[in-house]
């Protein structure tokens, strides 16, 4: 109990410092904070599929890029504010992860990792070939009013992701997921649908990565 109190106190302190920098810090500090919080968000999403489920995934960059394009297109063509664009990006990431996970999660070890490398390359070629994405030149979107606003949003989103993963570890789903990582055969023999659990984790991981991509576009405007 004491260790948990120390952990939550440290987390609350770091969140308070991050919020203070986002609100009152200079543009340089706010941008640095935004980047750090973005990496934390991506690492948290990666932890769901690689830490909890035990798959070495290089797919976060794929879903990050997909989320960036999905968020940008929502801002441009749907005139969506940043939070709606982030939601669209999350849905796009999970929509891709669902069928992909059903296929890719059958692979193990280096084969899964190589498959995710291939996904990143396929998405890169696709984005560079479509007119709607701006092709190889990319496209511009409406930028946030201030970098401080971006930093504040990113800190809150990253903090929410950390809390969500922490709580997930203590749910039946999280316990089953980690059990599948440790001994999938035994868990499956106990009647757990291991394939479904892995796919859900993959979708959650993809959604977090895609949100990061959408918020990144909102920050840089490109």
C-alpha cells in the first residue's frame, strides 16, 4: 500500500509540473514538453501490445502515421476540431488493427516484427501515392492557436493513457492478457479466447498511436 501511495504521489507531482510548464512555460519549453509527452503516449500504447501481450511490435510508427493522415483529412475536409480529429484518428487506427491483428498476431517473434516493418512501408508508399494526402509533398492543416495549448492537451492525454493502462493491469482482461504472454497454451486450455484478447490489445495499442499522430499534426500544421 505504501509503495502504491508513493507511485501515485510521484505521478501526480509529475503531472502537476507538466501542466504548470504547459500553462506558464515559454514556447520552447512547451514544445519540448509536447514532444516528451508524445513519446510517453506512444510508449504507453506500445506497452499494451509488447509489454502486456509480449509481441515485439514496430507498428506504432505505422499507426502514428495513419492517425496523422486521418486527423489531417478530418480537419481539412470535415472542418473537425482537434478533439474530433483525434477521435477519427483513433477509430481509423483501430479499424486497421482489427483485421490486421486477426492475421498478423498468428505470427510469433521476429516474423511479427518484420510484418509490422512491412506495414509501415506499405502505408508510406500508399500515402505518397494518393492525391488526397498531398502525395510526396504532404499537406498543411490548421495549426493550434499556441504551442502551450498543444502541450497541455498532450500531457493530459498521456496521463490518461498511463492511468488507463495501470487500471487495465488490474482488470480481468489485463490479467488474462499477461497470462497469455507468459503461457498461451495453458491459458487457452483453461478456456480463454487468447486470439480475441490479443486482437483487442492490438486495437488499443493502435488507437493510442493514432491519437498521437493526430495531435502531432495539430501541433506542427503539416
